[in-house]
C-alpha cells in the first residue's frame, strides 16, 4: 500500500468531529460542530491555514487535535443558507454508477460484474441547502441520493483492509442527472456535469464516528419516499471503492468518491418522474446528515442553443 500524509481520524475513544464549510463575511471558512452551534477552526486554533478543508488535510494530526479542541467549545448558530458544500473545491469527484443491484435491474441491465465509473467536475458542486438548478437544456432531470466518501490521507494501491485509514469522512450527496444527455452517447460525462446539480453536505462526519457498512439512504421528493435502501446493498463497498479507484489513480486529499444510488430513481418509474422547478428533493444518510434542495430553473440560457439531445433513450441503460 502506498499512502500520503498523516492519518486524519482519531484513535478509539477520542472525540469525533464534524466539519462544515460555512459562508461568512470573510468568505468560506471551515467550522467544527461545537457544544452548540459551530466554531471557526482557524480562529479558535490561531492557525490561519485551518480555514479550509484543504488546510485541514495538509495539517496532519496537529490539525485534527485542534479540531477536537474546537469541538469542545461553544459555537454560534448557522443559518441553512450559510452551509457551503462540505468540500467546496474537490480535486475530483470519482463516481460509481449502477452500484446497487436494484438500480441495475430497474434500468434494464444485468447486475454489473465490474464497476461502472465516471468523473464529475467541481463546477457542479453546490451546498446542502442551495437551490438545485434544473438545466435549461434538459427536460429529463433526475435525482440520485448517495453516500459520499471524502478522501483524507489518500494514496495509491490502497487495499480494502486499509481503506478507512485513507478516508477523512462522509457526506450526503445528490448526483443530479440530465438523463437525455447521459444517454445520448456511450459516455455519461455530459449528463453528470451540469452546473449546480450536485449538492453535498451538510457536514463531513469523520470516519471514526459512523459505521457505513449498513446505514440507510433515503430520498424524498415533495415529502414522498422515492428511494430507501441500505449501504449493505452496495455491490462495491466503501472499502472496495477506495481500493478500486486507487488501482489506476492516486487518491488525493479532498477527492470525493460518490458510491452510487439505489433503485427508485425517476427515469425507471411508470410514468417517469422528472424534477421540475418548485420541487423539494431531500436525501438522508443515517448518522451522516440530510440535504434539502429546492429545484429552480436555470437562468440566462439561450433559447436557440443547437445541442439538445431530446431523442435520446432514457427509459433503459
């Protein structure tokens, strides 16, 4: 196993920490959930570099010790609109597709025997309670509730047995998907990268606080449960996902791994259910948190844009 940096989770018995990136008058600032409210980590520690997830990840054990100390202090109340993405500028978002058997079956394909994977860009990332932007060029905008892995130590050729030492923690995310763009060609990239379509947050829950081997993932649309599964149903587990992606790339601090969505997505329903402006889509990861996003129409898009794959098949994979 090849790894980089210092392990960023505490030993058994040490205080667990929850991180949130908060919009403030000083810009985006990394906070720790305190005894009540949230504590600005850079201010409480006197270390200016600890104002971001990147600073935390480069700070090693000393940074985590400062975070534990901050978690024992009283904090201040944070409005929902102040929550930025839990990791605002991820180097990469590495995604597993079709990682639940029921999602494969509902899409008309065999259960995969090899991981389906793709990459998202940081430009699609938004906060846990931000408006979810329905692309003007999509009439088939869909939801995908997922557990997100936030890489801490990272490395290359990380065995599954060592995977958790490479992880900082977890967040909840929605892999918002423009299905006709996803299905227009053999590669999924366009349908998975529209601006403002991937909320993630509200916090990063450190790996020592929650057991992700069997927790519930639930998605509701306007209060109706659309997805309800457990991470134990994953084809590729959290540990195996780290092992898989580290096979061909060095996992870097701050990278996100999206672990895939369970069955119940909109395109597979009869009739299909597409996200529309005004809808409220919410995703909850048991023990991790919940995100809640109001769907809004994209503004400023040209009416006569030539690229719009309306004829793409979206009822099957």
